[in-house]
DNA sequence: ATAACAGTTGTAATCGATTGCACTAAAGTA
DNA sequence: TACTTTAGTGCAATCGATTACAACTGTTAT
């Protein structure tokens, strides 16, 4: 049923040209007020809806943007996407999502099909396996705005929105030091990713600033998995000396560590304080809530969207790359809070 | 730089018509093999990329689908979207995401802009506040395939993919009964949503089947929040008699209940067994992992996508509505597992 | 009275790909 | 030889909206 109404239908009905209808609808100053009102009224009556495909073909602008992430159902990524959607939706943009499954080949594929669909911009967090960046540079060459969030690559002309991972690492470590911890271990992630390198450096910097010796063996590469956290604890407890705190760059590894420590009968946070990273939803639900560095993902998405909007508004003129760095927020919870434990003990007496 | 190559560029270079190029690229049988090969080769050399907008305008098919959910960063919804994306991506579709924030007005708005962008189909989970369904019926009238997942409305001609919430409620309750629980309370959700009504009925049916008395006061409407779960426990413990098990239609309320029971010094699962619903990621990470009914969201998404594909393949001919009902899976964990506790006690001796 | 001009509106090309119909040349048939 | 058939290709319209340029009307300046 519902036949699509076009500007031609309106122009026929009013015995005027389609050009006039188009101009009237676009509020072109050359059209008389009388005609404009008539067209607008008739369009409403006929329930006219602009064909956005035709418009897109003519203008080259689709009002669609693409977001490329490893997995859409990771809490962090879906929250960033939420931020992007909420910021762009009022501006008439639609958000297309793509997953790479952490595989560069998919990343390349997704970029190509997105470019082919003529999206107006791309937001992405690179896959862990991405080394070569030709496919990313191609986006810039095609003049499509590209914005990295969280996981970026250093490529000229590409804007990015990240958190200050160095600071995150620093804050976490500083907090543990202030809780009286002297031998802090660090569970790092895949060092191919800048974010993990930065967290590690933040850790080292805090140790240095507070004159706490950073034992090299205590810097370990641990996967973002519960079991990896447990294993890492076992590895540590096979060494000649053990840490009195863990700063894990992953909440999952932190959880695994806590579980393993409990199994060993080691008290958290009294004997070993633990801090994670990402503020995964589960961290605050635990019986022993886990201190964690919040990456403010929704804010990150919003900011990425804002950078995009600036870039296309300012368009050709000043399309300078913009690097936004958000400050992470340390959420202190029981897994590291010795003060709190002391208080609780006192109040129980 | 990178000028867009069109079929006209190819046709000029080869001194043939654009029509021939188009047909060659589409493998039209009327074109000679020689010409086809020549065109294909030249197209590859010139790095030709088909303009999907032009094609979409001509064919009326955009290869985009829209997904409307309350919030994209809820674990359940983002997992469904993942399933949809993974199933549709190989077929060349892109997934556009929209959020309603549980507000009908946004729902209406999103549907309108999606229809206007000429997506090829819509997947949606209705907002809690949705009562009137005119905006949804409009989609059907415009002949756009619509598929409900999880939260549906009963409207003729609309396919849906849901889990058997009745069975989920039944399984959870049956499990508690088999653990020896006699006085099982049920935390229901917003009864405006079919899913919560069904879970409740499953609970009642199991109670009846096993001759366990369902105390009316033990069926409570509890929000999907931790605090609501705690409050509900307090309400129950103000009654003359208390339950020995809780089947909560929400994992969050279940968690709140467990926390409150612990505060009261009541042992879970020994004194009160608890089962949640949704299998939120946190349920399995808890120190006391929570038994929960898994809704298999990724599978749900995949199935919804399959229904969509069937509908557009079979197109006009047999566009009969299809109702897919997936079987939920009960993940038994410690919060309800008395057998396990017994075993643990024995093994400790 | 006529040129000049502002204000409106129409004509037609354009964005790229697709496709019904027409046309050509070569092959087949009588 | 004359006519039909068929394979292969081109022409031009179409999808719907936009826009440079042309054209027309009525008004103002000279």
C-alpha cells in the first residue's frame, strides 16, 4: 500500500515544478513565503518523507558512521558505542557497528565495506593483532574522518580519544603505596598495545616517585582472564619473595588473583592489596568489591563523537588532528582499602 | 585525491557503453565471455568500487538493518546484537543500532527515522513503557520486515524470537524444589512485560506440579536492582513466615537478596537457596556464584537474523509470521546447590 | 518609453547503477 | 538468395533530490 510520496507528487498536485518544491522544503531564500507555506502544508498533508538515499547519492553524505570494535558485547566497548550513539543521534547520524574478533583481516574487511557504503566517518579501536596500518592509512587518504578511541595507532592526521593510561597506572600504584604496600607486583597485558605499555610505565613512575623498589620479576605479562590471574599468583608464590600488592591491568586477572589468594588463605587486602583496571561491572558487585580504574567509556564515546562533529563542521579548512586524553577515575573499594578494614575492625569492637 | 571510479570511467576507457559494463559486472548471461573478462580485469585495474548508494536508490534495498533496544550497553542486548551482526555480516548487511532508553517516545522516533533511512528490516525489543503499538503496526504496513526479540508485543504478522520464559521459570523453581526447598518466594519484574508474566507462571506451574504450596504473599514485584532485592528480603522477613528459597526474575535483585541475607546472618544456600535470571556475567564471578537461567542472547540474535533472512528470501510469497522459542538453560551454581555444599562438607571431614 | 533589475519559478543536468527495448551483425534455415 | 533467429551491445529512461542556469514577471530608474 503506502506508496512513497516524492517531490514530484507534490509538484504535480500543486502544478509547480519539483525544483520549486525541493527549494521550498529546504527553505531556500529564493522561494516566496506563500509558495513555501503551501508546499510545506501540502507535504505534511500527503505525508511526504524525504528519500534519504537520493539525497545521499546527490550530496555524497549518508549520515551514517561506522564503529569498529573487537567485540560489541564487551562492557567497555558497548558503553563507548552508547556514548557515540547518544551524542550523534541528535545530529541525525546513525551508528553502524562492526566487529573484528581481534583479527586484523576482519578489520581490513570491515574498513573496506564501510568505505564502500560511504559512511561519513569511522570510529575504531584497533584489534590486538594489528601491526601493519596500511588499511587505516587508506581511510585517511580517502578523506574519510577517522577517530581512534582507547586502542590507537600513531598515524599522522588521525584524531584519538583515550584515557591517560599512564595516569591510571600511576594512580592505582600510588594508592597501593599509600595503603602501606611496599612490594607491588604488576600484571600487564599484551605489550603490543600502547595502553598496556602506558599503564606499566605509570606503575613504574609511581614506584620511582615514592622511592619504592620495583622488582623486575614482579612485572608480569598476564592475559585478561581469570585463570591467568590465578596462574600468575602461583608463579609469584613460587619465587623467593612475594608481593604485598597486585596492580593488575585487567579486572579479570585481578579477580583470578583474589580467588587464588583466598585459596591460599592469604587475606585481601590485609596481606595483599589488589587493584584492577577497567571497572568492569562485576568489580563492584563482588562480596569483596575490587578497586579498579574506571575508563569512563560512555564519556569516551561522547568525546569521540564530538571530535567527529568538529571535524566535519570545520570540514576542509582546519581538519587538524585532535588528541583528547580523558582522566581515569580510581574507584577505591575493599580489595585494596586497608583503612576501611581498620575502621570496620574498630567499629566491631 | 582518490577519485571515485564509476562504470562510466570504465566504459570510456574501453569504448563500450556503461550498460555493458554494468551487465558484465553483474555477470549478465547476455554479455560475451570476452567482454566480461575484459571489463572485470579493467575494473580491478582501475580499482573500481561499486557505489552502493546509487544501487540502493535504484533497487530500493540498502543492505542495512536497524536494531532497536532500550540500552545498547546492557550485557543481554549487546550480546543479542552481536549474534545479529555475526549472522548478517556474511550476507552483506550492516547493523545500525538505536536506543530507546526505555521510553516509547524515543521508540517511535527511532522507528520513524529508520523507516526514513530505508533500512531493509528492523529488529527490536520493546521499551518497558510501550503500551500502544500503532508505531509498530506502521512498520508492518510499510512492508518492512520486523522481528521482535525477547520483549515482544502480540501483533499479527510480526515474527519473534524469544526464550521460553515459562520454562525458564519452571526449571528454576523445579530445581529449588528438588534441592528440598518448600517455601519458595518469587521476585517478579514489571508485569507489563510478557516475559515477567511468563516467568511467574512457570514458577506457579512448577509449584503446582510438585504439590508445593505457593504462598501469594511470596510472589512480589521487585525492580531489577540490587537495592530492590535487599528491600524485598527485608519485607519478607517482616512477615509471619519466611521463605527457604528465592527465585528472582532478575539477577540484580537476586544479588541484592543474597547480600541482605548475608547481612542477616542467613546462610545461602543452606538456609535459603537463590536462583536468578539472565545469567549476567557477574553471576559466575561471585564468591558465591549465583545459579541463573541463561537466555542464550547470542543465539537469540542469530536466530532473529535467520528469520529475517528467510523473510526476505521468500519475499512476498510466503511472508508468514514465524515464532521461534528458544529453550533457556539453567546454570546451577552454589547459591542454590545444596548437594554441592553437602559434598564439600563431606570431603572436608 | 525603455533599459535594468530584483524576485520567482522552470528546465534540464547531475549523482551512479540498472534495465526494457531497440538495434546490429553473424549464423542458421529453407 | 532471402529470411529468420540469436548473440551481443547500445540508447535512454529510471530511482528521487538537488542546483546551475535560463526565463519570465513586475517594478524601478533613466
